């Protein structure tokens, strides 16, 4: 006895295979090869702010606080994009 279905199996199979392929293809491609460029147009003379972060101090912070290391790449990118200019503090 053959059971009648209201839809064809091929579209469903293609959808499932497509989703599986998409999941496998995207896995592990977390910002691969995308480095944040340093904005060298920001200098002490041209900056809005007159405070700059020393990159050595920034890297020492990750050594002293390894529990915060999951934020290291985001912070590096943020400050590279600003050429290490402070974001929230100034002298005024």
C-alpha cells in the first residue's frame, strides 16, 4: 500500500541538504583574515581628544587580567581604528 503525500520529497530534500551545507560552510569562519586597519590620519594635532592609549599598556592589561581576554580582539580593533586615541576620556 502506497501512502499519498501532498508534497514532493525532492524540494524538501534539497532544502535540508542546502541548510546542512550552509551550516558546514559557515562553521569556523569567524572574522578570518579581516584585520582592523590602523587609522593613521588621527594624530595628536588632528585628534578630537588629546589622550592616547599606549599599546604596551593595553597588551599588559590582558596579561594582568586573563579573565577579560575574550574581549582582547575587539578592543584591539576598536583602538586600532582610532589610532589608540581614548574614546571616553579627555582632559577637560
